């Protein structure tokens, strides 16, 4: 089997207070007050595309690590949680230098509004760089997404 190539359009872009990657919290929810927006552009700015979304308190955002995508990837990385002193396999981390520069973040949905032809999802607890392209949105399902018996290796507790 050969590797397939996919082209995924950005549904919209993040507007956040984080203009540089060094200011961003290392994980979502660490700064619950961090406000941002996901601005959906046509053709994804259709009210029908978010019908029912406000019934969910949180969303998963699938996004592109656009600032590091062109820098390549590495099979071994140095997680900041380990002080940069120990290497782990990239798939054992949430490092940005991945074979496919795709990230996943859970955010709190604060509301939905319209801004002309744009549809805006108001978010909090974000950990995303301003301008981040979002390629998918999924509702957070507490019964399936919160696994209290899961292990977190070197990142078992919040920093």
C-alpha cells in the first residue's frame, strides 16, 4: 500500500491573543480565561453547518501546525515537560514537528455569532496561535472523551 496524499481545506482560522508560539499555553484549558474565535469563511460560514453546536459545552478542533509544517519532522523530540533533557518518540508526545502537522485541541464554546458573511465561534481555554487554520470541528462527548482510568506517562498531571 502506498501513502495517500490528501488536500484538506481550512474551514476557518483562529483569532487569538497568542501572536508567537512561545506565549501559548502548552495544553488547552490551562488558562481557562484565554479567549479566542474560530472565524469560519464561506462556504463553511453557513448557519446550517453549526446547527445544534451550542448544545455542547466543548469542542475538539483539528488544526494544522502552520508555523512549523515546513520545518520537517523528527522521529525523536525533547518534550518541554521533561526539561528538554530526554528524547521521546514523536508519537509519544504532542510535539509540533510531526510527519503530518496536525494538532488537536479541546476548547470551551462560549457562543456563535455572525459577522457579515463570516460565522464566528467564540471560544475560551484556547492554546492556539493567531491565524491557525482549522480543518475540522467535532463535539466533545464527556462519556467517550473523558477516560478517568487513562495513564499519561510523563504528563500524568497538569504542570
